[in-house]
């Protein structure tokens, strides 16, 4: 039985080198950058106004106030998307709007709230306040300077980064190829949701749960039909998924019962088993194997065990497959409001709830079949064997959202 870090290191060491592809920017969310990206243009592209008002020379309005306004001659207007052909000369101004290019000669924008029009001279703008040079101006390249890195190889493309890349005029991006992942669930007791539930049967839930976690890891799942507990059915299902996918993730059938066929069926397909069993709770029965360039992750059938082993062992592998440099789960630190105790001899990844104030409490019963506490949880705390974390202790919470 391997320790968690040893098992993960073994998985990561045998995965293939990352392949890459170009995808449209609108399909790039949660993908992994395959190369360093450099800014092709400046942002802002040009000096522009931060608000509606008047482009002025700051020196012209020094000392202006409500009692002693300074009058400027308005020479024209420049809506966003257009350019002013002339120049702001001493004693003049130009009507300007948010995002409008700053006219030549101007070095500030006075807000329209700090001005009024002289009713006896409609072309005269009365400035009611002083202004500093470059006030209310967005300067060219103050956000992004042409040639600086927009993202490094191995980083995740977030929604914010997509906005930045779109502002650069990019319509596609070079990313790591996603593996095609097939999901199988084994068990003659399992029934598809929506079907009548006969005595002794239960509804299958692991595939949809795992498909959601795959999506969060930037990978799409291919869900296969339920597999009954026979060697022939298990072998046929594995063969089909292996033919059509890069990775097969199964739930159930990996323990030592006489109806657990995943390991032996994989070996009959000429696959090898890299290891079986990991010293964690929940999730000790876990299989990792490979066969002719395809990979098997055999998860336990209990839903919490499948959930936890996916997060700790499968997710990092799929992130590395896509080229990610950081494959770890996000971590938050919090303060326990109640003890968490692990009297056993394996590390226990306990389901917890961490609130906005950083207070951490148990999500409920910790047995591996209890879905209620899994649904309530938003984190896991790794409690070592024979250990109790006390109320008030600071703990590291692994997050997955």
C-alpha cells in the first residue's frame, strides 16, 4: 500500500508528454497555456478620457473655482471611436466622452460636473474647479505595455485572462490538448436516474459527480452505460472506453470481492497495474494502470471515496496531462470551531465547511457512503493518523470549487 505522495509521484512520472493545439478564444476557458504569451499591443492603445467632460490644458484652469470660473472656448467634440483632427490650444477645450482619444495639446480632462455652459455664450465652457496634469486621463500602455508577458506556459486561462486576451485582439490561443476521459460505473445493483427503482437496487451517482469534477479540471467526460458485475461485461466496457478515450476512470469493482472485476479485466486486455491501494481514508482501494498508451484510474464505488481519490490522484494527473505547472488543489487556512479526530492508522481527508470568516467545522458524518455531508462540504482537511485537531487550531483546507 502506497503513501499518497508516493502514489501521485508514480502516476505523474508515467504520463505522456503534453501535446498542444490552437483553439478559438471562446473555447479557451480553463485550458492550459502551451506557450508564453507576449502582448502584441499596448493597453490602452492611446491616451483616452476616463470620463465624460472636456479635454483641456491643465495650466489653463489653475485657480478656477465656483466663485471665479475660468472660461474656455469649445473647439469641437470627439465621441468614443473618433479622433479630433485639430489641437487644443491655450484657452480652448474639446468636448470629450469616456474612452475618447485625448486630442493633441490637451493634458487633462475636467469632469462635466465641474463645468457649466455660459448661457450668454454657448461656445464658452466655464470651468469651476482646478485640475492637475493628466488627471482623468488613461495613459497609453499604463495597463499593459507591448511585449510584456500576458501569461506563462502552464498557467490556467481564467475568465479574466480571456478578457485580457480579447482586448489584445487575439482570437485563438495555443493550449495543451485535453485528454478524452471515459467514465464507467460498475455494479449490478446500479440503476440509471429516472428509471424505476426495484428492490435491492440503487441509483448510480458517481459518473455525473465525476463528470462535474472533470469539467472543473478543464476536461470533458464521455459517460458510458452502467456495467453489470461479470468479467465479460467489464472487459467489453473497458475495451470500448479504451478504444475511444485516452483515459478511463471507473468507479466500483476495484476491491477484493468476488464481484470486483476491474483489475483482472484490465490485465486480460494486456494492461499492467502500476499499483493498487493507497494509505488514505476514504479511498484505500485505488487502481492505476496503463495499456498501450491508455491509462486507467480505478476509483472505489463508495461516492465519497470516489470523490476524494479523484481530487487527490486523478485531478493532478489530468492537469499535468494538459501542461499545468501547478496541479495542486487550492488551499485556504481556517480556524476550527470544533475538534476533528482521526483515531485510525490512515490519513483521513475529512469533509468540512469553511465559512467566509475562515471558521471551519465538520460537514457531518464522515463514512464513505454518506453523500449528505459531501454535498454540504466545501473543503477537506487532512488529519494524520492517531491525531486530533482541537478547537481553535489553524488547519489547511483543500478546496475544489
